[in-house]
């Protein structure tokens, strides 16, 4: 074991290897998506931590920071957390998901559109 202290800030700000995926034409939109997803991740972590605090308070009545840091959810708690996070992510991504669904809806064949235009 080393005596070096791990630098969390340096690790968190480290640039990922490889090219970033691009979803939008505008780089500003890409940056906003990146910021939004970082905030979504942080809120997700806070929700899990709050769940830990609530479960420990229910079980013990009083807790310490050490209790929170050393908590490991049992199978049922892990399942409930997984469901909670999936529901949260679905709510956050509902708008983009609906946009993708709209794009995937089958468009009428060209012949049908042509026929409708002729009838106008």
C-alpha cells in the first residue's frame, strides 16, 4: 500500500480516451447534453445516498457518517434502488425517447403520398 493520497478532483476531470460521440450538429448542444448528464448522474448518487440515510435511520434511529460510508444494501434494497434509478432515468430521458419513437414511426409509402397530393 502506498502513502500517496488519491486525487479525486484530478481523476474526475481527466479527459476520456478516444473521440467523444456526437449526437447534435451544434457543439453547444453537445456541451449542454454533457452538463445535463453529469447533473443527472450526481442527482442519482444523491438519491442513493438519501436512500442509505433513510434505511439506516429506520434500522438504527441514529447514524454516523461512518455508518453511511460503510453501508451495503441487501438484495431487496439493491433491487428497490435499481428500480428507483431506472424510473428516474426514464423520466429524464422521456423527451428524447419520444422524439426517437416519432422518428421511427413508419411513414406512408411515396405512392400513397403522391395519390393524396393528386387529389388536392
